[in-house]
C-alpha cells in the first residue's frame, strides 16, 4: 500500500463513519443546536461537505480561491440523504483526483493559503481535509449527547 492508497482509505473511513453518524440523527433533531450562535446539526453536515468542495477547488488551484462560488449556496436544508446526494458528484471527482496523484506529488505540490496563514505540501493539505471532517464528527457526537439522542457505534 502506498501513500496515496493510505490517503484514499483514510478519506473513505472518515466519510463512512460520518455517514453512520449523520444518518442516525432523527429528522426532528437536524435543526437542533446547543446555543443560538452554533451551527445546527444539518448546517454542520453541510459545512463539512461544502468545505471539502472548497478544499478540493483550492487544491486544484494550488492555493486559496479569491472568488469561490459554492454549489451548495442557496440550497435548502432538507435531509441528510439530500445533502449527500448534492455532494456526491463533487466527492467522486475529488476522490478521483486524489487517486490520480503520484506519491511524489504529496511533497512537490504546494498549496498556498498564505491568506489564512499557511502554505502546505499537498499531502499535508489532504490530511487537513480529512481531519476537518473528523473534528466535526466529534463535535456532532457531543451535540447528539447534549440533545439526548442515542449515539451509533462509529468505532467499529
């Protein structure tokens, strides 16, 4: 297994566990949030999916995007399944791109996000994308505990 294979496996595992959690949220709890300033459950799911799309565009651009147009913008929040369907073509394209990279690309391609404080190798940036989703998975677990929702076993 090479580094690209490991990255792909990590992306697949993170998303599998996220979906297991997301689809366990009762429809009536999707708009729940712990306080007025927080994202709701469905907003956080959208944030994760939309952020992955942004990061993918930034990776293709080799840096931050001055004029990012989100395909998620102005889409109503409905269900987790609808969010996943909306994101599916972008996820497939992103994963195909990850699989197309050579191991050498992970250190030779630089992603310039100095506007937000960093320039990173492609490998580092790809790990950040998965980490971002993982952090929000943990946050949603806390949300659901606070909302007295039964937590699925995502650590199988």
